[in-house]
C-alpha cells in the first residue's frame, strides 16, 4: 500500500508487522480511533477495519458497519483520512 498522508490528520502513529506472507498496519489517530490495514494470503485484497480507543474493531461508525475489503490504494487512503477526522 502506498500511503498518502495529505488526507490524514497529521497527529498519528503507525506500526507495521508481518502476517501470513503479507502485512498489517496499525494506525492510531489523535481522535482516539484507529485503523487496521491488512493485505496477506487470507485477506480480501487490501482491507481496513476501524478500531476504537482500545484497539478493538468497532462496527458502529459513520464510515462502515463492517470491515472494508478489495480496496485500491486511493480508496484505502481516503478511508484512513475519514477515520482520522471522526
């Protein structure tokens, strides 16, 4: 994934780890939300899940009520920007 930070509020951290022959990016934003971005052997392409302040997937946001899969880089970057502005 190419990360375009121009859409993301600047106060965030991101950790990367390897998983299932791919990766997971864990974002933490200053608004106390986060995001898990994965792409690996068992994912639905590039996927994003919205995380709450405890780092748990939340299904109750204006962005989505589920995880989002089969995303392009542009779609993923747009979603990350929206999460950072919740």
